[in-house]
């Protein structure tokens, strides 16, 4: 049996100024192995290191990293885990050699990074990485996307990456964004539904439970927005109605 812990939950927050790209980072433990599924981007670097430290895990002691795909928001922190073997879809590496213009998110240069590491390109529909840990090829959002199924004592946990970035995507059967093939993306979500997970960690949303009578989000970490103001004071906002500006002057 394996066990999973969400180190960093994903978030669907988007802004008119740009993409925040907060993707989920999940720790999976099986047979004494430490496996990270996705590693996040530089904006979450300190949070990731703090989360590993909170679990008493030295980054050099992470044995495996599964990259669901090579979009920057999921994969940039790879250098923090220098000893880990890397598992990534073979078609992701091919795309990273020459990403098409309609996919601005695949990391330019990722193929060279991966060649310099112990990298296992995955092309089989299902691959057993460790006891109770399966990699499932789920193309569509990107050409070689991988999801991960973790067989826990309490049920099947699906770490879905951007095959299912949000609970909305799970409910309507297709990811929110597609950078490769929409029909493949829908077929991948159907395949994941058929695995009947009891819990889903989406790429960009709080984890949710799947029950016969519907889905239910787990409690999400409260998001606090901090704006640096011209008088060197922070403008803090926790959501809801924006308070009158005078409150902060
Ligand atoms: Zn993506």
C-alpha cells in the first residue's frame, strides 16, 4: 500500500495581469521510496522547501519525481531535487525539443535538462512505479501527460495534473485548457472516471472527494492577497467585497 500527502494544493486563481500557475505538488510514499508528483514553479520554491522540511524530508532524499507534463508551472523546480529519477511522458520530451507556437507553456530547454538527468520516458498506457503507485498516460491537455493513481488503505487517490485541473473539469469531462488534442483530452478524463477514484488531487484546485452522490471539495487554504502600496504599506485582502480604500491610508 502507498500513501499520499498533498504538500502544496493547486489553485484556480487567475488574474488579468498574468497567470499565477499554482499547481499541486503531492508526496507519495511506498516501499520506503519518496516520490513527488510535480514540483511547481519558482514562485512556490520556498513553500515547497518548507513543506518538505515540515515532513523531515531532505530534497536530496527524494527518490523519484513524476512530472505530469512539462508546462512551466508544474516542472520548473526540478533542480531542487538533484538525486531524483524522473518519470515523464516520452511525447512531452519530444514536444520540449521543439514546442509549437500554440503551446507557450512547455519549458523551452526542458529536453536538455532531462537528458542530463536519470530520466525514464513513459509511453505505456499504464506503468507501475512502486507498490500501489501507477502512472497512467492521459494525453490531450499535452501530448504525453501522466496522471498518477495511488492505492491507499482508504481508497484510490488520483493525482490528476492538468488532465483534470479543477473539480469543474472532472464534472464536465474535459480539462479547462487543451494544448494538444481536445478529443484525446476528453477520452483521458473518461479513462480516469472509469478508475473510480475516491479522492482527486486536481492540477489547479483544492482536492475533492468523489462519492456516489456527488463530489465535495476538501477545505482549502485561505488565500490572502498582499499589494505593496506607494507608502510602503501592505494592502491585504482576503476575498469578498473590497473594503473602502481609506481604511488603508
Ligand atoms: Zn498544463
